[in-house]
C-alpha cells in the first residue's frame, strides 16, 4: 500500500467518524434515525 493510499484511507475513516458523531449529536428523532440509516446504507454500498 502506498503512502497516498494509506493517507486517503485514513482521511475517509476520519470523515466517517466525524459524520457519525454529527448525526449522533442530533436530538433523538426520526430524522436522526433516517440520516443514520442513509449513512449506513451508503457505507454498505461502497464496500
């Protein structure tokens, strides 16, 4: 694995954690649940 690929993977994982942290910071609601479902579905599609 090249350094550039390692760095891209690291940035992607940091961005993913930041996204989930922002979603989890929202108050409990159906919107939050739907955002979480969309994020998980998108993540599963790109694996």
